[in-house]
């Protein structure tokens, strides 16, 4: 997506969150400029929330949170927002889903080791995937960023593809072709999923959502 498309999308997503005060939204919009395509810090903050850490901040970062006597505060530059953990997790999920780069079709990626233990053929040291599908939704609440086939073998007679989220990718080996049509497509799909349908990527699914997804996918096999 272009920077203009990214900012438009972020504004649309944040404007739907009634718990965000209007006077603070301008600063929150600028968080997107800081983290376009660079969501590692946002993931670390989200993980800290899941681990019930009372505070999280790193040097020179734009945002942080801390727990005080009267509750949790989300800090964005000089502005502070009292917020619940549930709402802060919701906000970080939206930032990540908007700001995370979507790789083009045909991109070759290597997956993280924790995924390889389950999906890689026995004896394989790594698992490389060529992305063949994107924005796959099997339920009304979650979607997969990608699906693909193993490199270099393809599917070896199986018709099923391997589904994955951006968080499972260790590295990009070779990126696929992209042009203005690609940027427009990604923007439209993110707008549909994140704004119109109020969905989130499968990496942030609740246990209930995971169970529903598993049942839907098994019924489609």
C-alpha cells in the first residue's frame, strides 16, 4: 500500500474505536507512520500484555504502557490514555494488522522453527513456502494472511495448501512481483476485512475463534 492508503486505512480503523478520545487520535494516527512495515516492537508490547507485565517500554520508541495505582496507562509521546488491558490489546492488534506489510504472490519465505516442528517433513532442517494465496477467511472474525506450497516440491499430490500468518515468517528469501495494482488490491482487502467486517488476523484469535476456525477448515477438506 502507499503511505496515503495506509494512513487512510488507519484513520478508518481507529475512528471505529469509541474508547479512544478524539483529542488523542491525531497522535495515535502518527503511530502508524512510525511502524509501517516494522511491527516487531508492537508484537513485543502485545506479548508483554499477554504475560501480564505491569509495564513495557524500550529506548527511543514512540509508545509504551505502565501500571499505576489507578490503573493501566497507554503512553503515546507526551499523551497518556487510561485504558484496560483488553482495550489496549485490541488497539495493538489493529495497529499490527494495518501496519504489517503483506507480501506479494510468488514470494518465497522461510518459516520460524516453532512452525517447522509441526509442518516440515521429517528430517528437514527448514521449511520454505511459496505464497500462492492471500486473505483467506473461513469464519466471520479471523483471516489468514497467506497460504502456500512447500519449496521446491510443491504439494506432492495433496490439494491442501499450508496456511500461515505473517508472525510465522522467519525471513523473506525472494519477494514476488508488485505494482500499483498490487498496492490497490492489498488496500481494498485490508479495508474490507479490518474496517467493513471488523476482523483480525488469525494470529490473534481467541481459543473460541481457533476452535471455530478448526471446525470450518476440517469441514472444507
